C-alpha cells in the first residue's frame, strides 16, 4: 500500500479517492475523498519544517483567533483517529490533514485583475485580522525565512562550496545580485527603525494559496499557513507582486516574463484596502520596494540552491533552479524599469 493510503486511514479516510490539487515546491499535497467526506492531506517536508510542533501550534493559534474574531474562516485541522494533530509514518514522514472548505476553488495564472485585487485584499485582511494576536506567541517556523541579509550570506556560503561548472554558469547572475546590495542595506535599516513593525505575515502569498468562493467569485481565505510568522511589511505584498505580475510563474522561460501594469496596481490597491490602518506611513511610502525585495530574495534562494546542487526545491530537470533564478532576475529588471523608469 502507498504511504499516502496508510496516512489517509489514520485520519479516518478508508479506501479513499485521491487527487493532486497543487504543485508546491515543498510539501506533497493530496485531496482525499471517502464516504462523501473530503480533506486535504499533506506530507510535511520535515527537512524544511524541522519544528512541526511550531507549525501545528501556530496553526491552532491562528485558526482560533480568526474564529473568535469572525473575520476569516481558514480550514480547520483534522485530528487522527487517536486525537493527534499529526501522524508520523514508519519512514519518519509527518502527515497532517485539513478540512476541505466546500464551494471553494483556486485560481491559476494568468488571472483577471478583479481576482487579483480580491486575493490581495484577502491577504491584507489576514494580517490586519491577526493584529490582536500576541505576536510573541507565533513561532518562527523557519528561522530567518525572509531575512534578506541571512539569505545573502547563505548565497556567499553556497558560492564558496560550489563546483566550478555551476559557478561559471552563474557569473552574470551573481554580478546582477551584487549590483543590488542596496536592497540588503535597506532591509538592514528596517530592523532599527520603529516605523517598520513586526506583524503576522503569511510569507507565501501565491495566487494558488487563496481559496475563492464559487458563488461570489471573491477570495474567501488564505491557505498554506505554515510560514505565517512574525515578519515585515514587504513580505506579503512583495511576494504577490513577485508571483503574480507576470503571466506565468518562476518555472516559465525567462524570455516570457513581463510586468502587467494593471495587475501590479490591483495588487497594491487590493493589499492597501485589506491591510487598512495597520500600515504606518513609512510602510506605505516604501510599498513599491516590496516586489523588488521579494524578487531579489527569491533569485538569491534559487541560485544558492543551484550552487548547492539542489537540496531544497523540488526540481524536474538538472538546471531548473538556475532557470528559476534567471526568470526572477529578469522580472526584477523589468519591474525596476516599471517602478522607477529613467
Ligand atoms: C516555496 O512550495 P511553496 O509554494 O509552498 C517556498 C517559498 C517560495 C516558493 C517559490 C517554505 O513555496 O518561500 O517563495 O516556493 N516555501 C518555503 O515558488 O521555502
Ligand atoms: Mg508554501
């Protein structure tokens, strides 16, 4: 029997029907249906999320805070038949399950600016709805996740350990990364400026991480909350810009990336309407840096993984992490020309 079938049984789903709803780079996700009940079953990537207690503990806090405030409903966790939040199989894989919220669906790129506006507003509302939650209680599930200085240092370590062939191929991209160190300096300046707050941020704001309501066509709630933890203003609006302004994602060829101005504006205005007064004036003033920071950071992360021989992101062919980094740098260059033309 496949490990996923064993796992489904632990959560009370016998002889289930499986679908693969998403193509994430980290976890394995399945949609399971048995006896007319449907759930989302996930094999957690424990090399990435080493502290699964933190992941589950954060989820419980967020879910109950949102339930009490009545603002957004995120999927409830489903317990195992033994009453646990997770189940570890004999290979050491950690499994967990969520309710599948009926009458919802996910949108794929390219999407209309109305859908993008609604998604952006929903991510903004998510953070503003969590403003009453004591931020100290949310654990960093991946330490240094969106810490740009740390990511930059990781890249330097990857460079020192890289093989010659991969290093030579990466030279142009590395020059472009070095030429934009001002973004790392900007990041460092946030830490000592009280105008930039630490809040609950989702940190993975792809369009596919929003559930839409089939009846209204509007965004209902964010999902994939594993990286919801304390963070800065740029992460969520920036990752939306990063992942949505081009007609397809980071796996597309670099020649095909482009900035869609209407989508860019829908993200910024949607996010601003959702976050409301939570943002300070300084954060509002710097909002156009957000997309650049996230594209820069993601390029660094893909390239560091390429130079480390692909230990982090799932790949389908040998040079994929290099191609992803090239895609992100190309989009960054186009975004720079769009945001600050001269
Ligand atoms: C990973 O696989 P997914 O969509 O959950 C990554 C994000 C990246 C993204 C790039 C935990 O997210 O930070 O932006 O890939 N998540 C983690 O597609 O590293
Ligand atoms: Mg994710």
